[in-house]
């Protein structure tokens, strides 16, 4: 009997990428083989995103497109949309065979909703070795915070941290030079397991002892302690992805968030004093209910002063069941888009300046694929890249000289030295 073939389509954030890797491990263990295309698959799994309206629409469009392409395959929809909407999504998509939560059954019969399928602990499932020189590792699931705009805790649940042992075992099995730690609330890792010394700080050190590079994504600013800063700098990957969302104190309180612009600037300056080559990324919500012109001006001033390497700006999306939908002060769509354009233009100029400043510098890159590398300043799949000599060995750490910049990307000199060969 010929084994069945599967195709997994992933949408959304890096945390979903990890979930899909775990699903691939489960499908492979159950005897299925990867298909070369959706058309060749007997089973198509769509790992959806439900973070904002545009992500949900993209998920639905992708499901319908795959249904057309893989007309003979069984289609299962999983991920955040399946977990959040369950039966409602199953009724809305008669084209699919199953809508499941985060435990996807590999034997699909009649159409089932998320409440009627077998589940398994996706967070701790094994996964295949990484096919790339880097890999995301999810260290916790869920979130204990109550941000006004976010529905994630309602369907991902409270924070559930993994054990250090399971994380370290996964890191070793992935066999990747760079590990990117991810979670909904990364810096809170371990708090749900009780007090002790097994925190994000100790974990960073333990992972750093196993791999060349450790990178952290999604740090809540109040948890960026001196000890965590020191731990990140000790990995020699001074990359700080700070989940700021805004800088206006009154607006942040309406968001049920901590902090304000001046505190954020002081923290950034503290880090730069220790590591002048530190790279910073953040994301900001534009048009949250009640955002005034003064709030917007504060954010513009902050973006200019903070001089971050990378920024993402996202229009506010009203999410059912969140505190924000109860607030007055809706920002008109046209005004929201104007504010987005203004912020994006400002940040694009700052990012371009940062990239131009690297021209003539000698940097170390991790070669991700032929002709493409990254320094510590670029997170995989998120930031720019460095175009390098295609002869450099994939997976090597190599020294190159930057000759030019093209938008967010850098252009390196021809031949270079692979550190692994020295």
C-alpha cells in the first residue's frame, strides 16, 4: 500500500511555524510522506492565523484556494482560527473536511468540529531536525496578560511554560547554529511553574551553551531586567525585540499596558551604553480607540528619538471579546491610514540610515542559503538580509565586508572567510 502524502500550509507568526513543525513530526511518525505540492497530497493541513481581520481573511482565502488546487485531498483547518471559532468556522467552510484545534487528527472521516476530535500536547511533540541553519523554538504557550486589544489568551489559554529539559532536548535535536526563542510572553517564561532560578535568564544561558546564536523575540518591556539584558548580551547577539505597542502613557493605560515613552528611551539608552552595536525592533498599534493627535505626535517623536533599527506599524483591529471594543473614541479609517503612512515614512528613513552606516564595515554573517546571510541585526524572515557570495557554505559563520545597501538589505563584498574553516 502506498503511504499517504501530506501538505502543511502555515500562516501567521513564528509560533505557528513551530506548531507546523510539530505537526509534520506527528504526521511523519504516523507514516505519511511529504507531498511535492498540494495537488499531490492526500491530506492538506492549513495552520491559520486569527490575530487581526486581515490575517483571518488571508487564512480563509488560503483555505479556499487550496481546496481548489487539491480537489481530491482531505482538508483540515487548524491553528488560531480553528481554536478561536471552532464550530462557527466549520459551518462557514463546508469545503473542508475538518476544523480542529491544536491537536490535528491524521485520520479524517466525516466533517468534525474542534470539540469532537482527538487532541495531543502540541507544545511538547517532537519535531524534525531543522532544514535551515536556524530554527524557532516555542518555550511556552498562552499568556497571562490582559492587554486591551488582544484576544490570544481567550483561545490560547493561560501561560504554560515548558521544562528546561524538554526545550534543551529540542534545541539539540534541531541541529541549527541559531535558535530563536519565541512565546506569547517570552520574558515571563517559568513564572507559572513557581518561584525558582529556572527563568528566562537561566534558559538563555543554557541554550547559548549549545548553539552559536540565541535570539529572543517578543519581550514585554517591564520584564527587560538588567539580568536579562546581561544574559542577551552574553550570547553575542545583541538583538532586542521589544513589544512596546505605543508610548503615550494615557493610551497605554487604555491598552492595559505598562510603560511610557521616556521609560522606554531610558532602557534603550542603557543597553546602547553597554552594546553600541545592539539592534532594536518594536511594533506599534496605530488608531487604538481614544488615540488623539497628541498621542500620535508623541509616537512620532519617540520613533525619531529612539532610532530603532526596525519597526512594524499595524492598524488597530477590533477583536470580539476584548476590552478595547467597549471603548469610545473610534479613530476614523482614513485618519488611521494617514498616521500609518507618516510613521512608516519616518521609520523607513531611519532604517535606511542604519543600513547605510554599515557600508564599509566588516561583519559576521550566518549563511542561511546560497547567497543570503544575516548578521546579529537581522532576525530570520522578519528583517532585511545580507547578500553574500553564493560560494559561502550554508550554515557557516562568515566574515564579509559590506559594500552597499538596497532598501532593508545589505550587499557584501565577493569572496569572504568562513570562520568555521579557520
